C-alpha cells in the first residue's frame, strides 16, 4: 500500500515471484487476490485482474516482461470480497463469473452468548476490521476501513449504553489495532502516518497529542497491555511476525519475546501477568500457545487442531480462541505459581461458529471481544448472504472493446 505522500508502506500488495531466486517485485499496491489471464484471441498482452473498492479491474501487461502496457480498465462493479479474496473467477478462454451479493462492508457488531444465541446488534453494518472492549465494558474501540483498505482506516469509540459513535483518530492514515490501558484511560493504536506502521499512545478522551512510542522500524501492531499497566506486547515484522514487549511508562526498551523463523502473533497477557498466550505457525498451521512471562522458557500448546486470536477470561481460568473452521473455542486452564511455573489445559470445547470476514493472521485484527466473566462475546459478524445469483460474462474482452 502507499501513504498519502506516495511512500510504500508495509509489505502489502500483489507481487511477482521468480523461480530463479530473484527477489519478488511488487506489481500492484492493491491488497487483493489477483488472476493472471494469458493473451486472448492472438494478442500479445495478458491481463492481471484484481479488485479495488468494489470494482474488478484489469491491468494489461506484456506477457513476457509483465510490465504494464496500457491503463487499467474496469470489468465489473459491485463485486464482493471476503477479506482480500475476490468473489470472482475468470477462465483462460475469457469467461468471467462474479458475485455481488455482499462484501466486507456487510458486517456488524453483534452480541452472542456462549451458545451462539444472538443477544442484539450494536449498530448498523460498517466496514470494521478490529474490535476492543474497554475494561469497564461500556465502550468498544473499533477500527473501520474504507472497503477492505486497512491503510485508509480510522479508530472510533462506540458507547454501548447510548449507541453513540465518536471518532478517535481524526485522519484515515491506516489507524487500527486499538488496545486499551487497564484503567481504560488511554489507548495505544497503530498508524502509518509516518510511512510505516508504528505505535501511538493517546488519552481515551481524545484530548492531548498522540505520542509515538518507538522510533521507525518494522511494521508494528500492539496486541495487549498487561493488567498491572507495566508491559506492552506487540507484533512486528521481521523474518515474519515476531512478538516484542517493553515497559510502557518506564525505559521503553524493546525486548524480544518470541522471534523465531516462524510467525508469532496476537500476544495476550494472562490476568496475573505471569503468562503470555499467542498464536504461532511453527507446526505448519497456526496454533495457540502459552509461555511464561517475562522469561519465555518452555511453551504449552492450548489448541489441538489449529487456532489463533486468543483471549483470557478475567480470572485466568479459561482461554478463548478461533479455530481453523471459524468457531469460538474455550479451553479451561490451570496455572501454578509455585517454585516453578506450570500450566495445564483441558481439551478445547466448541462454543459457537462465527462468520466474521476479518479473521487474518497478524495485524491484530481481532474480530471478537469477550466480557470479563466469559459469558458474552462481541463479534464482527458477517451478514447472511443474499440470494443474488452469479453474473456470468462471456468473452469479456470483446465486451470491453465495444
């Protein structure tokens, strides 16, 4: 993606990879699944087809050099997406099929109980890409993007009792991943306003100036603030995603917590501050692990068949996460703080499925929050799909040339 100044930020976009070991080359700044269509009807140009703000677009490209040869042109409008995945397909002979029955914007904050029963909608559908419930459970901080563009997102505060929205960030410079301080008086969030994703601190009332917490570096996304208010954990791009921690109000010296050759994301402090739950793909798929904090040391795997996006219950006796098949799971955990820290967990139990369109690895895009007692879940829930049929266009290239 690019900032308003034209600076490329984050490692997002469509890249061209090489089988001969050459470094990948960015060919589009748009974050979208893309289709390569070889030359049709004896032509010399192929087409890279991708999605931008609801429109399916085609970029003519030289089939040998894969360099643009003409301007981008539209193929279809109001094409839906789920995450970055476009609901469209194109055959190698020029048949286009797409669905316009819903999109990332078709989601709304909804309360559920542990059985998955809906307890009420918080507000009308919006393009929300992350949710964080305040410690007193009276306000929810949400990151909202324009379409699926996280680099044009802002943080809003929604008062649950009155149903009032207040803009927290006054620009759309990729502001997302809000994290509340334990007393609910401050918020840390990520912004790309200076060219790359970094962490900023601000009073939750919206007054005062933003304070950048770290000098420029890898793309950073805060994930949790310890209950004693001392420590912050964030994920940062390195070889992949790594977890770092530091004191918020002290020296602010970054300390690596988990930075292997695998991805470690979504760090969450236990209520007593002795453990850190996180997701890692070291097994070949994302699973939820727990390690002692701050020492690190040995780890314990909580999930059994894949999982990510962990949350602790306020008493530390249960961990929630999202399974690979998009179900909220709950695992009873038992910890010991004797001479040696230890932890055990029961087999995770399924609570209910969710249809959130924003489940992603990294970026702290939490699609759900949970109350302190673990009885209610606030979910960015996808709306029921409409019955809009697929649209099929035969020989789309000829139609465009007309």
